[in-house]
């Protein structure tokens, strides 16, 4: 669906965030970009979103057309909700920015909130919600436009472990239901192993893709107890270790 | 320490100070035309309450007119600055010039240039009150999280929608705290302008009453006018603070404190 071809990006301060990065993302895939801070994974995500432009190389969407607003959902590390607006109004925002009226959008907004498990919290302000629930609102906001690709930049990094586990499991369920493509940035090997169908290992200075690993993990309620999960974590750890010492 | 004692403390302290003041004036036998006691001041007020209150009303009308003009001008210029770098470059130095120029020094000129006495007083007060509400609003317009700005770009929101749905609402708490500071300053500006204009022979605000009482050596009346001014300042400050808290609470924000 998306082909990233030999992309390079150097910031004005001279830092080379990405060098010669190529990656194919297939329709419906769940790709994790994994690496330590400074490996350019967030920069790559911003390039995919169109929030930044590469200096060299390019990105192609398979049908050749440029992405329209709403084709891409973006979830940041912080929930970044409008503090003065209710959960419902926050999720409505992307539709409102496309000129939709509330009466047209209300059904989709409520359905999306229900999908992320927030039925009954529509009228709450962000301040009244827990960190995990705020992140759910943020995910609902990204999903409400039915995006072709969902980009997530360490969305669960600031949550406690129990909340994180629950959100990870719910994210997989939503991904299976909705059938959109996900590109997920993380610095947690466990998170990448649990979530992704494909794990992309990145190394810093300059940011580049070291290796890609496919996961055959069966998604289910027992995944974390599955020996295959532990094995996958171990092999990713080993590969990451090698990549970092070689770099 | 319980809440009620903390609330009562400033009142009790003020009362104690008044009693000590009255006692000191009486015991030392200071004449009222040098330092009047609180009782003499209250008597001076009661001797002509309507005259002083009319003057207070006149000063307050100038103050609020100036506050409304300063707030409108401040928001409009802050939005212009947020919209265009050229406008920012053009406005900022002049806003600073306006802020650092002592109003006392330019008030006589303004009173000469602006023919209408009311407009002249309001102009002086606007110059004093303008800066805080303007500078705070400008800061507030730029205060939205960069991720939220990115999100608006991602969804193709134009400038107008970004302003209306993100930047203006982000600026609201900043605007309200700027407005509170400007409210107090508008009163200061109005009084200063009245002092300057008062010696020129028009207007009837509280500052003019103070000057007039001074010329006639009616020192208790001078103090009474002064007390009314402080009360007006306190009410404006707390009133605008309460208004801000109310608006933000209704919107679901945490109060700015």
C-alpha cells in the first residue's frame, strides 16, 4: 500500500535523522518501528503523515494519489485532547474540520467511542478521565475518519503497565475489527513483539533500518503466556543487541 | 489553621489597623487637615455621598470604556500578529513603546489633541490598560501543544478553523488573566488622566474631587475619595478574577487560581 524509497532526512541543526530508509507497508499490516531514542522512528512516522518532507528519496502510495485529510489517523505519545471539549467533541473534531455538521457525525462519533470501550463517557472532559481513557479518546479521534493507515507514536509509553497491557490487547481487537493498516512506533521490545505482525528494527546516528522480522504469533487472550511470545521477545532482543553493537 | 480563620484574618487585621489609626490621631491631637482619622473620613463621605458617588460613577465609566477598548484592540492586534509575521514585526515595537511611555508625560498632549474630554480620558486609560491583555492574548494564541497544531494540519484545517477551534480557545485563560491586570490598570489610567485634565478645568471624576478637596484643604473628603478609589480597584480586580474563574469552570478547565 505504501512504498518508502531510499528516504533521507537531515535537520537544519545538522542531525541526520534518517539515511537511505526503504520500507514497504502492505494493506492491513501491523508494523512496529522499534529502536532506541534518536533512531529516527518518529521522524519516519511524520514523513508518512506528510507533516515533514524527506530531503532525498520519496514515498509512494500504491494507487498513486496523494492522501486526503482523514486518510491518515495519528496518535501521539500524549493524548493531546482539547481540554475544554468533551470526549465526544474531541472525537468529532476531525469530522468537524472536514466541514461535517454534528447531526451528520454524531452516529459515527458515538460508535467509535463505543469501539474503544468508552460508552457512557461521551460527556466527560479530559480532566475527568484517567490517562488510559484519555488515550482511548485519542485513538477514537484517529479512527473516526476511517483512515487507511493509523500512525501511532509511542502512544502507551506514559501509561502504567496494567493499563498498557489492556490497551495493547484492545488495540489489536480494534485493528482486527476495523481492518486498517497500523504503523506503530515503540522503544519497547515487549510491546513490538506483542502487537506487530512485522517488527522493523532501527538503529540511531544516522537513523536507519537494520532488519525486519515477521511475527507468526497467534493473537488471542493468552498471547502473553504463549512460549512463542517469549521466544519472539528473545530473538528480537538478540537481533537488536547485534544491530546496536555493530552500529 | 481552619479556613474561616484564614478568611477572617485580613478583615480583623484591617479593623485593628483602623482602631489604632483613630486612637493615634486622637491621642496625638493631630488636626484633621493634616491626618484625619477613619471616623472623620466616614463623616466627610456622609456629608456629600451623592457628589462623591457621582464622581465615582464618572471614573468607572471611563475605566470600563477603556477596558473594553483595550481588550478589543488587544485581541484584534494579537490575532493579527498570530496570523502574519509581517504584522508581528510591525506591531511589537510599537506596543512596547506604548507600554514604556509614562502616561503622565503624554496625557497633557492627548488631552490637547483629542478634543472631546471623555474620549481623551478613555484614550489615556486605554494606553495604560492595553499591554497586559494584548501580550497575554498573544502568548495564549501560540500556546496550543505542537501536536495539536500538527493534528489540525493533518486534517487539512485552514487558518480560520485553526484560529476558531484551536488558537482562540487556547488563548482564553491567558486573555482572562490579562484582562484582570488590565482592569486595575484602566482605573489607574483613568485617574491619572483625570488629574491632568482636572487641572485643565473639565471632567468630574474622583481624581478631580481629590484635587478640588486638596485646594480647599478638605483633607477628610480627599481621603474619602481615595478610599472609594481603592474599593473600586479591589472590586474590579476580584470581579474580573471571579468572572474568569466562572467562564473557565463552565468550560470545564481547571481554574487558573
